[in-house]
C-alpha cells in the first residue's frame, strides 16, 4: 500500500495493457495508471547565480521586522537535503545553524533523507539557510525549520536520476501528517498530475498546509 487506497502492482511489460484493462473493468478499483516520473527542476551552473537573488525585490528585509519564520516547518519534497553527517554524507556548512524537522526518504524507504544530487539542498538553502553567521548567503525565512523529504534517486535499471510519482504522493501526505505548514515541490514534468498525487495534495490542503 502506498497512499491510502492506492497500491503499486508490478506486472510483466508484455502484459501491462492486458492486466491494466482487466483491473479497470473489474469494478474493484477506481482507476488504473502507470507509475510515471518527475525530475529536479534545472539549476544554472553559473558561479554567481546563487548570489543573484535580490531579497529586497520581495521586501524580505521589511518582512524580517515582523518574522524570520520562527515556528514554521517547511517540507522540501525533493532530492533530499545535506542536513546530517551520516555515512558518506555531510551536513553542509550552510546549514550549521539551521533547524530541521523529522526527515524521511521515500525513494530508499528509510529515515535518512540525505541529498545525493544537490537540488534539494539548494532549495532548502534558499528557504532557510543559516543566516547572520558571516558565511554564504541569506535564507528567505531563515528561522523556519526544514523537513527533508527525499522522493528522488538514481534508478539503476534505467540509469537515470528521477522522482517516482508514487514517492512524491507519499512524501506530500507524510509531510502534512507530520506538521509541515508549507510543502515545497520544485520538480518538473510535462505529464498530468496523477490521481495519487492529486489526493495527496488535497489531503495536505485539508490539513491547512500551503503547497
């Protein structure tokens, strides 16, 4: 079982259509769809690109007079975050003073949502990189807590880095269930939102989360 009411069934490639049609006609299930994939949105590799965010353009400095994000949990549903020292992974210096909420890795199904790509750490840094520490740049809501939710990884069979829509749906629902007030999903694809993703999004919105 993946998300409430949804299950993943593995079938032979040459019988995919036949079995899908049989399940759809059975009256037992509401919908049958293939697991599709999304991908991390592109990030330029220009050396100074990360310094070009003009926070004054969004009046962030004025907003900081009211709040710096205290008490808000922001889930980053992405490639993971460089938030801990674990095995070959290291906590990024940019996050030395950043607060983190409970993480989860839905690609590998464990509690260590470490970043093996870099995209999720960039997103998390934009949101809440440690600030006023004379290092790097400034996070938009630098006193918010980041919840690392990893939904992407290297598919060894396809030799491709990608993000299964089933993992995305799980990640959205899990983040909402664990107190995320904001759920950030910076992933791209040309396909439609799947039924599992749609129900997870509706669930998150019903908890009051901003997605």
